[in-house]
């Protein structure tokens, strides 16, 4: 069995969710055993849905949230199943695992779609997107990942959104790894809906996800969802009528999400969280850069949430992972062909100053050949 940190050390999760919980959120899990069909829990879900729309100012006026049990992937699939058109085409812009997954979801639900694929290390080419739109007048929706955690790239959704606004296209956004930290300008982006989850930038517990959609989408004609469980119309009808859900939600996870939303607001909201993550990212990057460990992308291309680093010559991911785990830190491997090239470090969760100091020391100790070459 892999060695774990000593008893007086916390295990700090540097993977892109779930995150290291604050004591306050962890304690909320023990708030009690409630029936999900009682009015107290219905009131809690109504309050969660309201608070979700307040995480980003641009969503507060015109968007309504629904909450469902499942990972962020379930929310993305539910969004596409419920809001991608049945007879018109959705253009998927993909430069990583999660963009490509959206295409598979649309195909699984029988939704017409096209893929504007890019190399995983490339930014989305807006001119190429414009050529796709010119070639297919049936495209009415664009689907894209905001923060593509395959590499850590923050996609230029502002530019994509301007294109949607100018052409009257509806934007469907995978905001799973950005909601609660990165900036979202719903009106400027012509945002129809976004999907996200509790256990990333909000610092809640895995098991609940959510979709926020414009009031006009909720009021508009229903699409063929191709699923009973993922049909968001049923959630909207129930949760915005009386707070109940068509299917069972994890009660204790909801307690934790509610507490995490309170904590998020008290700590300054999304912009404060973005600045916190950026400060952590810069400290980690400074330590690794001083030892000659390079980033996969240019530093300006990353989100605040996660950065990817080149594995130094002579170092495999498994050895680095195990050394850092023994010191109390969980990092993340690359995906696909990048698995042999990179490791990823996320900046979410309850990471204190002492934890950062330990991490910088552990990185220095775990990559001695590269880091020892620099003073």
C-alpha cells in the first residue's frame, strides 16, 4: 500500500477535483439525516439554486439553476441533452478531452453536431470557427469548454461569445472547472446555459452538479432529451415549483454545498477565489521554473485553476506522484499521449500557507536532478 503522510500532516489534493475541504464544509456533512421529500430539504435546494445564480453577477438576473445528483460530466450531458437542438446543428469547439466528450454526448443523444477539433495544445482558432459557420447555415448553437483541464488552458470564451452574440448563436458552456473562479460574462457571450459541479472551485463535495440556463431557454420549446434522468425540464418544473426533485439528491452533500456557497461568498466571491488561485499558481510555478521545469503551455494561456508541467528528463509520472503522495500531496497525470509528458497541479481547496511551504519543499526534494541545478 502507498505510504501516506504522517499523522500530523493533511493530505492536500492538487488534482482537479475533488478538493481538500475546509473543516467548516466537512463538518456540514454531519448536519443530520433528512428525508429528501421533506419541506426542510426542499427549502435548502431552493436556497442552493438561488445562491448558484449569485456566484457570478452576470447570471443573477436572467438565469435559473437546477441541481442534480452526479458528477460534472452528468451536468454537461444533461445540458446538451436538454438544450441542444433536435433539428439544427451544434458546433462543438474542442481542444482537449472534455470538448471531444461533448461531441460523443451529442451523438449518443441523436443531436445533430459538428466538431471543430484542435490539437490539445492549441488555442481555439476563431477564424476556423467562422469558416465552419459559413459552411453550415444550420448551426445555431456552439458548445465549448471554458477551462479545458486536459492542459489547463483557459479558452478564449470572450472571443467565442462575441461571435455568438454577433451571429445570434446560443452558447452552451462546460464550466465544470471554472465556475466560481474564472470570469463569466453571460450577456456578452450570448450564454444559453452552463454546466458545473460542487466539488471544484466552489470547494464542495463530489456528488452534486448543476445547470444554469437563461429564463428564455426554460420557457422555450422542450427539446427531445433522449433520457429520463437527464431531462432538465423535470428538474426545473419540480425545483422551481416547490423545491423537490424528480429523483433522490444526496442530502449530506447538499448540506456541504450550501455551506461551501456561504463560505465562497464570505471570502469575496469568484474574483477573490481567482486571485487566490493565481497567487498559488505563481508560487508553485516559481519553484519549478527555478529548477528548469517548464510548463506545457505559455503561462499566460492557463486558467487560475490548474497548470500543466513538463516531466523533466529522467523522471516518470509514477515516481513523482508517489514521492509527493508520501509527503502529503496528490498531483495529477496527463491524459492520452500527454500522460508520458506532463503532470498537472491544481490550486483549489483548503490550502494554507504551511501547506504551500511544504509543497514547495516537497517539489524541490522530489525533482532533485532538475531543481538542484539552480541555486
